[in-house]
C-alpha cells in the first residue's frame, strides 16, 4: 500500500494544481500530480533511449562506419531519400 507523502509545492504550483481541478481537467490534485510524474517518467525513458542511440552512433563513428558529407545539402538529400 502506498504511503501518504507530504510536501510543499509553493504558491505558483499550488495555484496551477487548483486550477487544473477547478477547470475539470483532473478530479483531484493527486490525479494531477500523478499525471505529471507519469509525464516525467516517460520523458526520462525517452532521454535514456536517446542517450543510448547517441552512444551507439558515437561507437559507429569511432569504428569508421560514419559517412562524410561535403555540405548540409548533401546530408539533407540523403536523409530525405531514406526509407
């Protein structure tokens, strides 16, 4: 069972939470906080995935598997012609 948490968000965020409930976006402030935490968790997962992709690309470049482009137009055309 989840235990209750007590914390202070400050006047600005308290007002935002109140407005979200008052305007019917969420039934309770707790629902709004949970939605925010879910969004933060999703963001963190996406960031971790992007970091992994960057590390993989860096490894490919280190291994000499990168492709050189003379200018941005050539890069753009190559990307647009993929898939």
